[in-house]
C-alpha cells in the first residue's frame, strides 16, 4: 500500500511534467488537500459503478463496512463515514422480528410516485428506502425495528507522511492523475483540458 509521502512525491513529479512552464509550486497543505479530494472522488466513482475488475473488487472490499441502525422515527441517519451503499435490509418489528427483508432503493421522484400509486404502495414484504442527504427514509413506516446497511466508507483522510492510502496499489497512478488534474485546474481558469496534459506526461 502506498504512503502519503510516496503519493506526494509522484504528485510533485507529474505536476512538474504537466505544467508547461514548470512554475507551479503548491504548498504541502494544498498538495494534501488535492490528494485527499482525489481519493474520495476516485473511490466514489468506482464504488458507485458496476465495475467488476480486480482493482474495483479489492477497493470495495477494503472500504466495505456494515452497520445495524435502530429505526426510531421516519428516517435513519447514515454513518459519519458513509460514502455509498452496498445493500440494505430491514429487521421487521414485532411480532415478526425474526425476519429480515431486502430493501429496494429508489430515487426521491420514484418514491413520490410509489406513494401515490395504490397498486404499487410499499409493503412490509416489499419495502423501499430513499437516500436523502445524510439520512435514509424507509417505507412503510413503523413496520421495522432496525436498518441493516452494508456500505462503502470514505477513504481514510491522509495527514501524516507515513499514513497509508486505503486505495489499492494499482489505483495509485490514477489517484495521482486525479490529484494533478484538480491542482492544475485550480491554478488558471483557462486550463480547461488538463487531462490531456496529464495523460501525455504520464506516458512520457
């Protein structure tokens, strides 16, 4: 696994190769912010898509978490380190508390349509949930005692040089590219196509 120091070293190298005038000099705090922003962006891109290559599988495994959250109201708060869901189930309330039911995740618009459609209203056997900001709303309400969430967490925030990145080793070059892209685009608004510069620098 790559350390922050190794990623930062690669970042500075690619910035020097990507910036035509060789004049871009980012402060350590700025480089750190670009790297952390880039790893969240890369993780979000991979875990939210149905990508089945080995890198994606390894990344999902390293970021995978499970949490059982009591349902005490109309909505459930997502974990503080929540990034994207893997799967969801609910524990039925008494007298059927020994049963778990798979939840179908729908968008806010889909949920509104379902609740107005008497023929497709969510039931205890076929519940639905909707992610709204940092909460989850489950229907039908008051039919469940807890919400079981299998989810992907945010990557560890890198602070110290020896901190190890949770992204798999094979994704580090892509992470560096993302960070360099964010950095170069922050310098000048006229830089509208930095990805081409980064790609050519990486190939050099």
